């Protein structure tokens, strides 16, 4: 019974494009910090590598759970998970709409 209610609730959230609490946090962090240069990978050589193209935000190494929950790790991780076409949107208004749809699971390319 609980499994059915959970699935129905998730479907309802998705249909109404309402973000759950975890998704809200994941939505606000990239929105706020996407233009921050602290998280970008600095190019150390003249060659363009796949790492820089696929995940342009640097994720520092962390050895424990506390380190993995710091903003220096969470923000670049969330930004790297976004589809490339969403990451490259210049307009803040359009970016907010696309990122909300992506976290709600309703973004269709």
C-alpha cells in the first residue's frame, strides 16, 4: 500500500512540476552558484580534453561523508550533472525554468 501511495505522490509531484525538498536544495544551489568562477576547471594546458568538455566544474577530492556534503563538492557535482544544453543557457530566467523542469523530471529535449 505505501509503495503505491509513494509512486502516486511522486507522479503527482512530477505532473504538477512541484519539487520535493531534496530537489529544491538541488535546484537553488546551481541557480545561485552557476556563474561563480571558483568551481570552474582552470585549463592547465593548451589542449581541450574530454574532462573539461563533459564536466567543466572541478570537484575536489573528499575522503569522508562530511567532505562530500560541503558546498565545494555538492555545487560542482550538481552543475556537472546538468545536461550540457541547460548548463550553457545564458539567460537566468530561462535557466531557472529549464533547471526546475530537469529536477522535476519533466525536461524533454
